[in-house]
């Protein structure tokens, strides 16, 4: 998903906040019945018999979310156990999101009780970003009677870690340039994406803190963990290019590449297109989506830019299905003899994948099988580990 | 124009004609039914330009003439009348008509018969007849596989092939394909083949199922076909184009074969299929003389049920759209269903023992 054209402000640093409602379900219950505030409260049970949320009093007894209900009751027999009122929680969650949307159009709700907001460029309207975050925290407390922890940083990763830093009612700001220093002393498992199995492997290598991880050369991490290693290295340095994407905006997947030198070499141009197509299709499959429309973008050396699209009869997620279309679009769209500066391939008209295949195209499931195997290899050994003979390496 | 008819006869004929009334046409007269009263009898005619239906109405012609009835309101009135006899009258030169029955009186705006499209003329003596029961059974078991996607017109049709002693029909929406060949007595000279809209055949089947007639008369022309059954005419356009070569889709051999009890299999598929919502596949797992059917829908839950089957050999797990699977098994005649597979990525075949029916179905890839 390219940032161009989405109207994002250009700024030296982004200002992204992660906002996390404290003990959300339990706090809503306390609003309904204020006498609960003095007592340990556990919301949960139901079909799976686990704790959804415990208030901070219950947490002192060692109760935490996802714990089996039976264990929770043993740890804290005097707790008030409530089955949960999910319709009411959804109402609160919507009001929470509505408050955020007053401050920026770029609000990404991650779950019922947490969201990212991109406040880059809002200073002109609302004053310093830190003050805006304080205002949001105050309004959530006053208007919804809920506690909230805020992390403000230059990207999603650091904002998320920051919001978790001083819960409940936390307020942590990580200034531009201080990301790596902020993360360095934290246990490495505080990095999102470091789960139990990865943690065990890191511990084997003597990694305890995020700082330890940041000191390992990136190429060694890539050797050990493939593409995950690259991501890990970036995260340890506090870098995260992900954008705050409102869910409904996930409408296209695209990639483009600018040549080192403008070119008219058709073989190079076409193999680059195949490579870009492979890449967007792989991201399409990773998102468990299928696409109906494919777009090719050509920018010539004089910056004149043409795009051309084709819509398939039905949505697909197979590289091979798009190769032919992309080449054909390119050949019809390339009307000028100028050298080409940039090529792009985009997929849109996205729908959740169905994988219902077609009797008239019985090759397709076999080709998809190949794609998925290639995806698995790339996941492990990196994006350029394997590619089709005709597809140009970047 | 004035006619008198029994309420039940009127309701029956209106119900038949209504199947061709256009529900969303911009041509107003097509939302009506043409009633023609001639000395030889009364007929009702409706058309949506794809299908036209002409049905006789039993009754008494007291004064000849014609009127276009507003279809929906007249049908609703007829169904709700209290008395047995109904009189419909339009006085000369008026554009309103009356419906009278017992103490009830309705005055309705009518449309002009002059605006109603003429039905095409068919060379009735060039037609041939087929056995009704065999023809309609073939329709019923095949037509539901046709596509509803108007962007591929050919697939919204059924390929029908009639010779003197067989009728063969093929339909596919590209996800599944039904083929059935049935012995039949037909007075056709040589052989006839056409792509007929599935909807036309389905309506024909509904009309034909009700009446006592034994034969259907078929009059094909270059781009239309007329069916006559029990005095009712159904005229349909034919679909122009090349029906896909379905024979090359049928695999020559299969590696896995299982026989299941049809009733038991259908019940399990319906039960477990309740948990295959929002495009989720139904999983069939064959292992160790057991077929396990399972499904899982995000945010809803999951289900599983096993049936003992005679199955030896390598394990196989394959996913299908539950509706397609159910439709295929339900269309098989007889008490058992044969399931044949090659691999989870290749089409599967469903067939029975008792007749020449095949159902080819493309699987859904499973995610692990």
C-alpha cells in the first residue's frame, strides 16, 4: 500500500499515538455499578471459560486475561464475576473511536479497546501533539468515565510499547531520535512479534533486552530467521514503516520501483513488471484476499505518468493469472518512445479469498499451490530468495 | 368485453401467466396480463421479452374483446374473493375495467391491448413431441447447476440435445457441472440441439408438473423455442453462443472412490454445513474406513460428524462449497451416492447407480 495519494501530510517526523483503554470490560461494569470499584472484578466465563478482563484490584491477586476461570476463582475467591455485556462494550468502543476521529481522519481500531491515531500535521489545528493526546485522555475519562493509557511516538511500534509502559492511566512520550534508547532496556519479549518460540531462540543467543537484539548485525539475524530477522532488526532499532490505516481504506495493494537509470530496455521493463506482480500477489495472499482489478503505472523520464487497469471476471490471488494481464496492459499503455523512469503494479477491488476454483481453469489451483510454496520459502529466506526466471531482481 | 369464470380457475391461470410478467420492466404494459375473449375461448398472455406464456382460462365469453389486466392487483383480488363466480368486464371505449364477484365490486385502471407485444408466430406443424415426465425430470436434476451470472450468458442456459430416443442436458456455473442423459420417446426427425435459458426450463417444469398431460410439444426456430404442455404455451428465446466443451473437463480416471448412503450423507452435509458460513468450506476427510465431515466459521463456531464408510488407501482431505455438494448428492437417484476424487486440487465426481447422471464439482482449497 503506497502512501502517495492518500493525502498524508509531509513532515520530518510522524506523530503516532497508541491508545489503550485500561481494563476495559471491567471499567464499563464499574460505571454501571460504582460499588464494584472497591472490589476485585472479573469479566469472563462464557463458552471458553476464560477471563476476558480483570480490574486492577483482581490483578493484584494474580488474575489476568486469558486465564482459565477456574484458576482465577481459586486465586481470588471473593471476586465479583460477571458474564459480560458485549453489546454495551461495543457502544463504548464506538464512542471512543468517535472521540478520536474528531482529531484525525487516520484512526485505526486494532481491537475493541485499542486504537492508533496518526496526528502528524494536526498542530496547526489543535496545538502541540502532546497536548492533543492529553486532551483525548481527559475526554475519555470525563465523557466515558474510562481510564486510558497513551503512548506517543514517531511510529506504531514504539507508540504501542510506550502505551504499555506505565499502565494504567499511563502517558508516555518518546521523542524523535529517542526510539532505540527507549526500547533498549526493555525485555525483548516486549517487542510486538516476539512470541514464546522466538523468545526461546533469542534467549539461546544471549538476547535478554531489546538493546541486546539491536547490537546483533542485521545480516546475522537474516541468516538465522530469514525475513522475520530483517523485521526484527528494524524493530529493535525502533523503526517501523507501517502506516496508520483505517480498516475501510484497505482497498488496494501496490508497489512501484524507480530504475537506477531511465531505460527503454523492454526485457528489463517486462521482467521488472513480473517481479512487482509477484510481490503484490504475495502480499495479497498474505492478507488472505483476492483481487479483481490490476493496474499498471508507467512514468516516463519527463515525469508524464500513465496508468491502465483491467478487471477480471472474478477475483483471484494467483501470480500467473495476473502476469499476462500486466504485460498486456503495459504493452498497450506504453505509447511513447521516451525512456521509462518508474513502473508500478497495483491490485484493487479486494475481497476476502474464497479459493473456490473454476472447472474451466483447472491449472489455477496447481499454480496457486506453487505460489504458496514459493511464499513459504520467501517467508523463511527473504523476499529475493527465489523468483521466476523472467522476474528481474531489484 | 365480458367474461365469467370460477374463482379457482381464474387464480390458477393467473398464477401461470404471472411467471412471465415482468417485475421491473420500464415498459408499463409488460406489467400486465393480456386477456383475450374470443368465441373459441379465453386466453391470458404475459411476456417479459425473455419468456412469454399463453394459458387458456376456463370460463364463459359473454362479449368478445380484449383487455390488459394490471397483473399484480388482479391476482391479489382474485385470491381474496369470497364467491365462486367472477365477472370481468370492460365497456367499449373505457380505459377502466370492473371485477365483480358476489357483493364485491372493483373498478381498476386497465392498459390498452393495442400496446401489448404480439407473440411470435411458430410453425406449429414443424414441432415434435417428447415424453413429459422424462423430459422434466432431466430438467429438474440438471438446471439448478446453471449460472445466474448474466455476464456469461451461455452459462445461464442449459445445453439440451434431443434425439429420437434420448434427451441429454448439460448445465454449469463453472464451479459445478451437471450432465444427464435420459431415454425418452421423441418424434423428432433427426436430432435437435439448443441452449435454453435455465429459467425458462424451470418455469416449464413448474407449469408441466401441475397438469395431467403426457407429452410436451416442442417447436424450435432459429432463435426461439415454443413448448406446449396441457394447452399452455411457453415461448423462450434461445441463447446464442458456444457452450463450453464439457467433455474435456471430465477426468478420465479417479484415484479415490467411496460409496455412501445418500440419505445419511445428505443429512450430515446439511447439519455440519450449518457451520460453514460466509464462504467457509465443508471439509471431507477420508481415513481408515471413516468419513469425517467438518466445518468452521469464524466468530460462529465449528462442527464435526463421522460416518463409517468402506475406504482404504491413503488419507484424503478435500473441501467443497456445502451447497454445491448437497445439490449434487441430492440430484442422484437411488439409495447410494458414489464419490470419486483425484486430489484436493482437482474436480470431484458425484454419481448414482441407477441412471446416467454425473455431477462434477470443483473443490475449495483448504487453508492448511
